[in-house]
C-alpha cells in the first residue's frame, strides 16, 4: 500500500486558521499560498476543513478552494458545511477530489448512498471524530465502506486515534467488506509517530501538526518512511548518475522550464551531489561554477524551484527540468533569464495557447487603456448586458455555420465567439489559466 502524508488546512473568514479548535490566523492566513507550498514541498493530499459560520462565508470558502485547486498539484479533500446534496456538488466543483461527510450528522449519513451513486463512490469519504467517542458499528461501517472511499479519523491524541483505527480495521474484517483505507489526522502527530504507526495495515495516510507546520520537511519525512520499508511517493529517476554523459569538468547542463506555461527560465549545471540532492528533496539544487559550491536555488532569495519532471536528451548529456518557479528565476528580477531578444523573424504566432493569451492580453490592455474607435472598448462601455448579448449571438452563429458542410464558416464563427468570450472573461476577471485549471480538475 502506498502510504501518504496528508496536510490539513482549516478555513474560516476566507483565511487559513490554526486548527478546528483554534481559529487564530495561521501564518499570514493565505490559504492559496499554503496550498501551493505544501504541494511543492511533498504533501500527498490536502484536507480542507471549511469552518464557515454563514452561507456567505461558506461561498467565500468555496471560491478560496477553487483558487487553491489551481495552484496545488495534489488531490484536495473538502470537508465541512455539508448540509444537502448540492453542497457535495459544490465541493467537488470547487476542485476537490473527494467530499467528506460528517459521521456525527445524521443528515450526512442519510445522504451517503445518494451522493455516492450520483457522484461516484471514489469521490466520497466520511469523517469520524474518535476524540468525541464516535465509533461506527459494524453495520454502519459496512454502509460507509459500500458508499464511501475513505474514512478520515480525527483525534487530538495519536494513541486514541491508533486504537480507533485498529477497531475500524477489525470491524472491516468482521463485516467481510472490501478493505477501506483509513486516513488519520491527529493533532499531536509527530514525525516519530508517522514512522512508527503508518505501518498499520489499516492506515493509508497520516497528518496533523507535523505536516501542517510551516517548516515541515515533508520530503525528509517520506525519505525516512521509505528507509523504514514503507512505500511512498518520492522522486526516483530512471537514470542514475552513471548513466549521464558529463562534460570534462564532471558537470551536466540543466535547462530549466516552467512546467505550467513551458517558458524556458534558465540554464544551470549539476554535479553528482546536486543531482542526487535534487532527487531526494524535490528542490532544484545546482553546482555553482563561480563559487565552486552546492547551490540550492532560492535559498537566499526565496525564489525556490520545485521539481515536477526531469527529462534527459537523446545523448544523455543534457537534462531538462520542469519546475514550479517561485518568484523570479533570474538574478536580475526577471521571470526568465532569457528576457532579451537577439533576433526575431516577423512571423505569426501558431501556438494555440499563446494566441489565446496574446489576444486576451490585447483585450485587457484595451480595458485598462481605452483606445478611441476600438470595438473592444465599445463593448466594455456598453457593459455586461451587451457583452452577454454578443456572446449569445455568436454562439447561435456557430450552430448555423455547423449546418454548412464547409468547415471554414465554423472556424470563422468560432473565432468570433472566442473573441467575445474573452471580452466577457476580462470583464469578469477570469483568465485562460483559470479555464485550463478548471478543465484539468475535471479529468
């Protein structure tokens, strides 16, 4: 079984707070930044608890979850404020891989079968609070296992949680149901307890204070878990250092690329120690030729590069690192070191995503810097109703064009529609990155 580190994030008043019991702001309260940071540093799952007190605050939390899902590359589970089936739908549509029902709420357990059949068993989990003495009976557990894909077991005491996990595991066997992964989120969970107790056959993931801490060494924890014989998700290259062809100085060049937009950021070099450190930590580490020392990118500036993918060229003498870049890659403060143009042939852009981004950028520029006679500014001046009317008209034109066997008309009308859609997106503050992430969440 693959063992995972799960990191809880608690939301209240559209901010990250310390815990279910402690509503004080955690760090600077930026939940989006936390989601990206935990994802980059080695967490396997984010468990989001919405502690809203009102419908308005709940809606704000759902919006925050959507933003978190756009920056996190790991599954998110959403819990809290589930009162009806529609709330489960909202959590899943916010980008969460699972919606977590509350065992203590009878209404939640009553809707378990319905939401499981509607959205899929794999998208539903159930939260049990062992600290409050919640212990599902064999019959209740059988129902949970039939209609949910996980149990989130909460406790302020690890030993108490472990005992409850053992009880649940025993009841799973008694019920003769398919094995169900048990997830434990214990407030006092320490790194030593992770190593000691994740070996329990009924426990798939663990997390709590030690995985939530701002300085938590999640990759280091998983490295120790691996050394203890547990199967974990770590970077393991298909190529060893001996497989690489090095320069006369014993180094290999590394081209660094943004994994989201594929922008080339910089070129650096690795020796063996830098290569193996990068694989072990997930943080891009190089060999500085000028200083003749190991160089962890971002250690002094905070502009870390987190490894997402490592490729090797056909001759084994160059690496391509696809990374999540924090801040600027270049020491000049520019996002990329390749910010200057030496030569450029005048040719139309053919990259579809780049075309969309360029047109959108032009529309945004018109909105912020109006130009006399601009049709785009005419639409913005007329307002949202005019923009919506044009989107509807252009959508109808696509339908009419589709009845014509000549595909050229569809291309023309589709381009018109996309332009007006981008005007609407700009009016409402939505970007192509937002749309792409929303589609990615629906895989």
